[in-house]
């Protein structure tokens, strides 16, 4: 067993077991933190005021931090330099006093006794005398020197033990490096930054200055002045606190200023965005409030001018559209009466065609067929005008779409037989129920099936039905295997009167408005009509409807691209998919792509 083992409780677990048990906890934490993190990121992307204030905060904190470090460093260096100069001056005076006392026995503490003072006691008295003038300012210490020897003829030993101010550990406070430097020369004092060690073990930073001086017998000892940085540390702490407080105040002040300045700029922009949204929603009288003469005011004036021009143009277009719709509606209604008269005359002529010569009889048949097409075109124009005028109404009832598909297939079978195509229904084993207007849905499916027969090139026409598992939607797809759609044509196939090939004849007598009306019927139900096709591989049109009238459509139970398309077969085979086109006409509003697919995938 090659895995290392580690002990977990009383069991031995493989090394990877801990990571395996930690992964669920990591995933749970990731899911828990994902929501707030996404909210913060969304707020960061959408709020320019927040980004500006946060950037100002970061930059100002960086500047204040750098300036604070520089200023504190300068103050610290100044305090240290002033402390060093003052300490050297005081220590120099003390060293001079100690040397004078050694040269002039009359000034020695025991000079009045007329006796030679013990060197140890003499050093102790000198340290006490020097330290008495620096209570709280400095401490004094005396250590033996490597040059401390007795002179010939004297039987008094040189001082060896340390002497210092109370509450001081001199040997622990003075480094061996400084002692060696002091012993190396008695001409100049030596100084070093160090730590004062008290009797209770506490320490504090200090400047230590030492010099080798003689005692009353001419033996050398080391005399040190220890200047603690207590006052300087307090001063530096006060400066640091002051700079930090001032820096925090400056940062907050800069953020507040940035917030106010950005607010003055962002507020009009947000107002313009809200008004633009209301203009897009149809509230054409919305305007921005303009005050002042600055750039923001000019922006508001320009925006209002643009809104006025848009309103005027939209009103003009609406008036023109109403005029066009009224014209189409009026012409369609006015044509009914003469068309009825022509129809009656054409019926009479058609019934008597047996008495005519062959050419006249053929003309009578053509007259009747073109009158049928003209009536269909007139009916479609009236239907389109009702959609344009918003006068179309939905009469929904619970309907089995299998019955709708069956009626359409039965009605289209004669045309399919003439074209050599078979009509097949798939997915009719179970009920496909939905609240729809059966007349309109039957018209949509009939348009799709007739177009598929027209462009199916004699191949099979498959009508598929399906309902979603969640019961939210139903779908009908019509698949042909004919000429198909070239790339980009799926985007125009719903346009009114559009043809892929203008030279192609309308053999089924279509009006060019079938898919336009189908799209409007799908919108009226809150559904979608979508198209897919590939050159030479046929096409498929899918109608998706909510199961309940007025419901929200979330998906389709049928795929838009059929499983037998060249693109899917190539993808399964691992090759490059063939080009194909697909487009949907979403529910609500004027369709982006509307029209019909009659005559060479034309509208």
C-alpha cells in the first residue's frame, strides 16, 4: 500500500480521504458564497458611482499611507538625531567630570578624610554623583576594562565589579561589541543603539554612549551613559496617532467629495436612462429636467430635443401606418362587392365551359382559379389589417392538437398526392391538450403543411406533436426534405411577400401572407414560431404554445433542428457541421422576422 496514512481519531485513513471529505464542505461554502458574490459583482459592474468612490478610497489610502510612512520616518530620524546630539553633549560633560575627579583627588568624595579611597568605592561614588543629575533622563553604569590593572607598589586591587544606577542590569544592557570598541580607544566616546534591561527583566530602547576613563589610582574602567527613548517614543506615537487620524479624516473627506461630485454627474445620466426606458416603452412625452448652462444642462437639452424629434417622427409614422391600414382595410372591403359580382359571373361561365371551344373553356378555368386566389388574398389582407389594428381576439378552448393535425393532414392529402409526397403524423399516441383557438392553430398548421408540400420536392412530410414533461408547453413541428433554406434565409422567411427565388411560381396558389398570419396567430397565443433549414436538407418549422392560455412559455418539448439533419449527423461523425439557418419569432410585439414561406421558401 503506497498511500501515506494519517491518523484521524482512532482510525487510519488514506491521505486522499481527508480531501474527499473536505470537498462537499468546499462546494457547500462555494454555493453559499456564490449568491452574495454575484450580487456584489453585479452591483460593481452596474454602479459607476460605487466604482469611482471605491477607486478614490483605494488611491487616497495608498497616498496617505505613503505620505504617513515618509513623514513618520522623517520625524523618527529627526528625533533620533536630536537625541544623539543631546546625549553626546551630556555624556561628554559627564566623562569630563569623571576625568577631573580622577586627576584632582581634592574633588574626590572622600578627599576630606585625607586617605586613599578604595577604587571600588570611588567608582561607586562617582557613578552615584553622575547619575544624581539625570533622574529619569539617563542612567550611568561603570564596567571593568581589560586595561584595569594595579600600579607597581600598590596593594589595592583595581575595581572589577559593575557599578550602575538603581534598577539596571549593566552587563545585560551593554553589548560586548560596544565594550570592545570602548576598550580599543580612550580618546573618543563610542555610541550604539541598544536595549536597557531593568532588574525586573523589562526592556526599553536606548542610546548607549561609553568611554574608557581612569579612576583615582589611574586604572581604567568603562563609563557608560544610557539614554532611554521613552520621551521620543511618546512623541513618535503622538505623531503617528495624529497622522493616522488626519489621514483617516482626509480619506473619508475625499470619498465624500468624490461621491458628491460623481453624484452630480451620474444623477442626470441615470435620469436620462430612466427617461429613455420610458420613451422605449411608449411614453413619448417624457422629458429631462434641465437647470443651468453647464455640460450636463446641454446634454439634457440635446436629449429633450432628440426626444421631441423622435416623438414627431413616430407620430408621423403612426399616422402614415394608420392611413395605410385604413387604405388596405377600405380597399379590401370595397373589393368585396365587385368581387362577388365577378365570382357569380365566373361561376356561370365555368358551368357553361362545355359549350365553348377548348381555348375559351381553358380561359374559364383559369378565371375561376385566379378568382379563388384573389379571394384568399383579400381574406388574408383583411386578417392582416385586423392584426395591425389590434382588433384580433383569441377564443381559447381546451383542444387536442392531434385532432387539429389530423384535420389538416386529411385536407392536404389530395395536394400531397399530386406532388408525390406522403403526410406522416408522429407523437399522436397520447393526447396533446392545450387551451388554444382551434381555428387559428388549424390555419397555422395548414400553412406550414402546405408550404412543406410545396417545397418538399416529393419527399415525406412529417408532422410531430409533443407536450413538455412539466406540462407547461406543447409543440407542433412540420418537417420536409426538400430544397431547404440557405444561410440567412431563415431570417427573412417570415417577411411578407418574401420569396427565396422570385422566378419560382406559386403552384399552390398561396398569397405570400401565410407565415405572416401564422406568426401573428402564434403571438396572439403567447407562443413562438421558429424556422430551421439547410440547403438541400429540407426545413422544419416549429410552433410552441403555452399549455394554458396566458401562461409563460419557458421552453419547447421539440428540438428546432431535427435529429436527421446533416449538421447533427456530421457532429456525431466528428466532422464539421454543414451550414444551416435557424430563427425564432418570439412572442410579444411586432415580430423581428415575419412573413410566409411560399414559392421557393418565400413569404
